[in-house]
C-alpha cells in the first residue's frame, strides 16, 4: 500500500531507542482507539486549527506511553499541517489539512522519506488522543509555505535517519529536526543547510536526551536507527517542546495549545 493512501500510519518518527530503554524507534502498529474515535478526533483538530485561521501549524502526537518517555519529552512525532484543498476519491475538492512528515522506512529503519498524508493517518496509532499545536505568526506561516512549495523542502531532507539525531550536525535527521530545519530555512530565507545548522547552533537550544549512557550505547549497537556517532557529549535532539520554546522566545508564535477529545 502506498504511504499516502494508508488509513493508519505504521511508523513512529520519534526520539526513542529500544523497548528495553523504555523507548522505541517506531510504533508497534497497534491501534488503541476505534476508527470512529480517531476520525472524530482528527476532524476536531482540523476544525480547531481552521477556526483559528491557521494556514500552517506544527502538530505533535503521542506514539508511546508518556511514562516511558525520557524526562522533558511528552511528544514523539512532529509534522506540519498545511491548509489545502483535498481531492476526495470521487473527485471532489474539500478544504482540510494535509500533513507533511518525515517517516522512517519500515524495512530500512535507518532511512527516511518525506510523506504527505492526512490527520486521520497522523493520529492513527497514537497512545493518547492528544495533539500539541503551535501556530506560528502569520508572517512565519507565509515563509514556511514558501519553503514547502519550493525545492528547499526536499533539498534539506537528509535520508540518513537516527531517532536521536543531533540537530547541530549534518550526519543524521529525524522528523522533528526536519521540521526545525524548515522553520530555520523560512526564518532566514535560505536553502543552505550548513547555514541553517550554524543558525540553529547559535539560537536553538536542543533537548537533552536523559537516557542511561550504557543503555544508549547498547541501543546503538542493536538498533539500525539509533546512533550516538553524531553526539560528541551528552546526546541532544530536536523535540516539539524545544521548537515551541524557541519560537516563543523569539516572538514567532500566534498560539500554542493542546487539543484533547474533551477540551
């Protein structure tokens, strides 16, 4: 089945290593909610973003039990929602949101692809029906759209995947780092990935990955999608939380909030 047409995503682009570490490099594919619950929640997320006039939003999901996540990390995957005209199977065009993601490959977990799917796919295999949402300022939304509609979107993709990719280096990339790179490309009007990394190192504070170094070392041995070779010291990575803090710090956020089935 093609990625864009699947109903539920089987992949988890996350910041996690192995089940033995309390972490995982991809989702088990297990579905925890009924299709009706997932469809209803996905529609709610879309309606909330549309009501706030978001043309572009950063959206995060929870793909692992929160009690198993490293300290300071509450979300396991980040993508970009873009308000679009969606063509249905019967040829109609309806307004909605397309989700732009970096997903690791199922059979080559140390490689990734850029995939466009929809909110119902995005939330298909979540552990918790919650969405973290950051709506950038209108000017930044405009710039992000310009990046995503240009060759820059693909140009800054690095297919070499690591779940704890160091956002300050060019060696590896994960879903959240690719989102971060898009944001920096938009802010600085550049497709020069070396310049993007230099700016990130200067202004972006990455999230420390608080995992036992022995477990981390063993994880890097046994899992193809885990490596510490790009970390000269304490492992750090990009997270939804750290991107949110960066945008808040520099006044680039219109709204930041969480959507649940009941709020």
